[in-house]
C-alpha cells in the first residue's frame, strides 16, 4: 500500500508543518537529525535506529525516560563525583554533630592544644582537630602525643583517625577518641618514613603487614616526614577498606640518634587496625 500522507493541521503554520515533517522523516530512517537544524534534538536524538524517539518526543508522548547509563570502569566521568575508593584521602566519616572542633595553625602551641584535647576527652567528648598544611599537621600530632601523657595518670589513652578533604587537599580532619589505656605491646615492626618517601609505597607496605596481622608503627623525623606519615595512614585506610579493615593511630615522641651521635626527637605512630 502507498504511504498515507500526513493530515495537515489547519491551526499550524507552514513552517511548523515543514519542521515536523523533517523530524518525522529522520526518525523513520533511523538517522540523525542535523545539529542545530529545524526539529533538532541534539546529537544522537534518534541514534537508536528505526523507531527511535528523541527525549523531547518521548516526553510529549508521555513515555518515561530511561536513566543514562553510568560507566563503572575506566576514568571517572567529568560530571560525576569520584567515589571514596578512587580517592586516597577522601573523607568518608563526617564528624558527629555537636563534636568539639579544635583548629590548629602552624603557630599553635602544642601544649595548649594538648590541654584542650585532654580536657575534652576527660569529659567524654571526641574532639575533632582541623589542620592545614605540613607545619599545622606537625603541631597537631605533637599535641596528641602530649595529650596522651596528660591522660596516662587517669589510665586513659587516645586513638586518632585521619582524613583529608580530598586527594590533593592539605586540609586534614583528625578525630580523637578516648579508650582505657591498654598494656604495652611487644614485637612491633617499625617503618621509617622520610620527607621524600612515597606515601603510596609506604602505605602499601603498611597495609600488607596489617593484612598479615602484624603490629606496625611508622616513624617520622621532622615536619615533612611527619606529614608523610599522616598521608601514609590515610592512604592505607583506603587500601584496607577492601578487606573490611580500618586504621587508627597513637603518636608518641621517640628518641633517635643521628649519624654523628646527636640525639633527635622523632614522632612514632603506633598503628592499630579494627574490623568495620
């Protein structure tokens, strides 16, 4: 049978009828409507082949639109937010509402910050410390180490958990929790971290030992090395999340000797794992 000619609507102008006819012809052919031309709905509006319908036509016909397909492998799409597993420092745990916030700067006095941490934890709070950059982070770690000594007489100890705002951000959030002081542990393996150490490689070594149920601590001498230690723990948290494990740490001062016999004060991070 010959194709039936479309019935013209007397209320439409000639231009509107021509535009509709062009769009209808392109849809029947399964081809593309030219970009920017009359009746165009963008590239690939009728890419699905014969009988395909543009998004605008589907809405007009009262049909539900299918959600766009999302890539689950390969590079993260430009219009998506990277999931926690694809960002090494991605913030996963937001501070509890009402938590006391302590801001630490590069010029902050560690003992003053330590007093604030000790007071909050004695009151049963879990303070959240905010710091930005190498020097502020170094002061924060010193403060936690000092606060641990303040709480030793009360038979309390501290565990800290580090999170960075994002992959390339120097802004860190450290949540501190109080626990009953445990007995000292023996047989702890130590990893030395330098200012030019690759935190990804050290984090891999740390995560491997944790998976093997080994007790590990990492040592940093100087603000840059301490910052690398903090990065290492944050990255290792990501690696171990695939195994259902998470990490906390407890810093303490540690005496070291240089090659010429000079005694130096470093920071040692005792690392603890737990099931999540």
